[in-house]
């Protein structure tokens, strides 16, 4: 990216850094199964902390997902939208990763 794009990317990053809260993003990869011990061996958890903006998901956000999210259910009540600047991330958060904030682990959808 060069020129104007870099300036906009940095401005977005700065705004989130100034107004966000620290979120820990974690990804755990399972290891290989050891048939001798009967256990998984070598699983690794990678994590990074980044400032992000967290808000309750609006009806529009809920509707943008598929039919699994029924209005008024616990899933809808607990759904959060997170905005994180993509500048120099350790990894891009993906479904199945975990975001840690408000003292809870949240599954990334």
C-alpha cells in the first residue's frame, strides 16, 4: 500500500488505539495424536493483544449472519461486534479463534 491508503490505514489504527480497549486474540492449533500415550502432543496457542472497539451487535449485524441466530436468543443477546485495525497483526482473527475481554472468552465467528 502506498500514499493515501497508508495514511488512511494509519488514521484508522490511531483512532482505534485512542478509543478502544485491549483485547487478547488467541488461536490454538491442535498437535498430533500420539497413539503410544493416547494423547495429543504439541498443541500450540498463539496470541496477541490489540486495542479494539467492542459494541453490542445491532439487529443488522445479527441479520447479516445465517439463520442460526434467532431473535431474542442467548446467542443474539451475547453477540458482540469487534473492530480491530489490521495493521501489523500477528494473525488475522478467524472463526474458532478466541477474543478475551470483559473477563470472558468470546468465540470469533
